[in-house]
């Protein structure tokens, strides 16, 4: 199995390097194509208004002799170039290990998850993996998440993903022995309190920070609940975003009867 590894934290992010080294130790073949800088929260953007640059890198903690590349585009750009140019024989895309969770409605913002979506669009089974850590933590247990990825790969080799489906994996920031287990979950709800902060510069002009404090609805069975309770959350995400009950409802109750 040939893997394409990417992320949205940048080619030298510790999560990506830890995962790459661990998978190499376990005998997996891979190539890396990742952004040359932090690209968090860019969503599923691709670059259409300028040319992209791609170059090989040898720095960092990657095993020697591996195919590691940086790109000056978005995570989705990296997947496109990875499959089209660097490793056309890619069997699976793995995006991560992200620094910070991607749960609830964060999926729509996440460059990590969007890179996996791009892999699915291009016909490759894909996994997005995130670690529930932050810069405030003394330790980020990236190795725990790397082992989780390895275990998931062994299952997928026997039970392949269905067409159009990716796995969104979120791992508690714990040592491997402290994980409570794995939960296959649905997407939960994560909203943000105080999403916009308005400030003023020395000239009195307003400027804004978009951030906020996450407010999770901890309903059992969803991703935010599993993560908060020490479980690895694995959410199957389908690329078909059609709401089928509404399709039937509005077809029968008026929209298709509009005349021009």
C-alpha cells in the first residue's frame, strides 16, 4: 500500500513527521506533499489564480531517503499535486496528525479534513487524523495518534472504505495506555462563544480577531462526546451532502412547480 501523507500545519510539523516515521518503521511506503507553512482553517480552498511551486526537502525528522516535498499551496493543492505528479500510484491519503481536534462543525473549516476530502474526490480512500492538543499542553502525544493510524490501516486493509467515504479520526492527548478505547461516532455540534473580538489600533481604527471559545454539545455517540471522555473518535464522513428528505419534500411540495 502506497500512502500519500499531508497536513495543514506545514511540512515540518511534529505531527506529520511523527506519523511518517512511525509508518516507515512499520513497513509502509509513503510520499509526503505538505504545505510549506501553516495553512490551518483554509478549508477546501484550491489555488487557481497563480502557479504552484513544489520542491523536495530533506530537513526535519523524516527518515533518510524518503520522498518528502513542500508545496506553496493549500492542503488540497498538496493532494492534487501528490496524486497527479509525485505519486500517481497512491492507494490512500492520510492527512495529519493535526495539532488540535477537528470535531463538530470544525470539519467545514479544517484544512486537515479538506485534504482528505480532496483525496476522496480524486478516487483515493482517505483518513484525516487530529490530536486533541494545543500549545498550552506540556506534552503532545503524537505517537499515540500515529499508533492509532497504524491500527486503523490494518482494519481498512481487511474492510476497505466505501466509495465517497473518509474517516475523520480524533485522538485524546493521552499516552497510549490511558486511552479508554475507540468509538465510531457521528458528527457532533461545536459552536464558538464570543466568535469575534473587536479591537482598535493606535490610530483608532477597528480590527477584528475571529476565534472564540468552543462550546460543545456533549451528546453520547458523537465525536465531541467521545473525545471529551477519553475515547478515540472515528467518524465516517460521506461526500454526498444532499439532504434526501428535503429532496423528496420540496420536489413534491412546490419548488419543482415554480413557473417562469
